């Protein structure tokens, strides 16, 4: 008996669906009901006093529940609304108008991040988008060669969102630091499914969100800044929460705090900070070691099952290079995905990836087999064809 399955009863949606989409939105823990009630109660009964009775501290305090999952310590994380905004906070610490103004990234990076950096060109950024020419991975040597003494920032995902390929972050950090550049490691698709050690890697920044593998729901993203940089950098995207004395309401320039509050700006997203905690607590209790072991067993079974049926798999075969998702590029994948959804098998489809199947610690081998069996049946019976005129989900 797989020990981790005892957690299934904490996730109501598992009773009704085959939930294989934790790469997109992790299942909601039932504890979220109580936490959102606690939020409403504190607002209803304590009113404005709730700020000093806990709310004010939450955008850093709740980060302590993310810290152990990425190898950081208490107090090292600030919480924001989404990952794109964490990139904005980080870039606001730098100036693209000098000779060191290059941003090196791959075309496999999550599109929102590519859009964000391309818009920074109006402030002087030069963006070198290293082409991958492959849906699964990019050429590491080519990427490293693009990092030079004019490079300012290297935003890179630890786990690529389409293929679940695990990037060699150590090599990138080493090259970037030799060149004097800063690395922003996006650990979104890795945290909660593979072991991560941001301190060991020596990354300058790490960012990610809680709504996927951490089962924390939308509205909370984390930003880790390396200890020795934390008080030196000065975010221009700032605000009164970052002030040493916010309630003095001093006018003029800001006197920023030296700790992680320095990276905050305006009023925090309190309801989301309440909602995210049950998922984080469960993930910490389950433990990444046990999750990774189960994840490898299930993703291996999916890769083998898809290959045995003759389907292309856009995910590394070697489990050491693969995180939690298997992208199955079967015929008519977009339409097959829609039919799976109508059968309560929750997965997604991405262009150049295929159907993404993402078992988590609460899934069973049987659910993986069932999903593959249903894809086979949908193709055999032609049930996919009724979706052929529908727009594929983006
Ligand atoms: C690797 C990665 N980075 C960033 C994002 C998006 O971040 P956000 O919507 O929080 O800005 C995603 C979302 O799927 C992602 O997979």
C-alpha cells in the first residue's frame, strides 16, 4: 500500500474526478474552507485590529511555509500575487541603461515571462532569446555561450513548463556568476515535486507560485532573494509595506526595511494568504523525498504506457531529467483532451507539448493507467472527432 494515499481524503475533488492536472492547479485541500472562514471571522469580529493581530506579517510570515520546500530559511521569502509581478519587483532593482543590459532566456520559458522581458526593451534591456529548436529541451552550451559580460539577468525555469525537463541550474548559475550576471530561477513547476536547494545552488533569486504542485490556490507567488543581496538591492517597485516606519506616514523618499519586507509594496492579498496555508502544511508533512519517489514511479508508468501505444512523448525519458509531468503527443491531442475533460479526467493540452498528465502524491497508478486507457479508447472509437471544430484550449 502506498503510504501517501492516506492524504487522498483531504482533497474532495479526488472523489469525483481523475485529477491529473497538478501542473496547472493543484487539488484544493478541504482545510481551505476553515482557513477562509478564519479570514472572514477575523475581518468580521476583529475588523481593523486584524492588521496588527496577524494580517500585516502574513506576506512574509506565510513564506516560512514555502521556505523548507525550496531549501530556504524562515524570513527569506516575500509573497506576491503572481510570478510575473515578482519578476517586475526584481527587475526594478536594476538599471538597463548601462552597458550591462542583456537578458538571456530561452524560447521555452513560460510566455508571460518572455512578454514581460520583451517589454523591458523600452527601458534599455536587450533580450537574447536563445532558440531551442526542440519542444523538450534546449542546448545548454548554446545557452551558456549567450551569457557574457554584458548580461545583467538570466531568468530561467528550473523545470520547463511544456516538457517537465529539469534544467541544469547549477551550470547556469556558475556561468552567470563568472560573467557577473544575476540568475532568477523560476522553480514554479519544480517546487512540491522535486527536491530544490536554492541556497546550495547559490541562485540570486528564486520565484514560483503555490497554485500548482503546492495545492495553495491562486493569488500567491513567492520571491526568495539571496541573503547577501537582500539589503543591498533597492526595488523601485516599492511602497509603504516596505517602509521602516509605515505608520509614521512620512513624506518623500522611502526608508526601506532591510529584510524580506523590502520587496513588498502595497496592501497584501490577505484572503489568498489564508487560503494557501493548508496545502503548504500538507506538502511539508508529506515531504518532497516521498513525493519524488512516487512521482517517478507514476511518470515512468505514463511514459512507458504512452510509448507502448506508439504515441510521441514530449518529456525526457530519463527520470532524473524529468519532473512531475508527462506530455503525451498522441494524434488529435487537442480534441482528445476535450473528450477526456468531458469524462471527468482532468488534464490539459498545450501546443508543442500535447496532453499534459501530472500525477501528484494523491494519485494512484490505476488513475494513470485509466487515463491512458481512455485516450486509447477515444482514438479507437473516434470520440475525439466531435470536438474537432472547437477551439483548442490555449
Ligand atoms: C514555469 C512557470 N512560470 C510562470 C508561470 C506563470 O506565472 P504567473 O501567472 O504567476 O505570473 C507559470 C504558469 O503556469 C509557469 O509554469
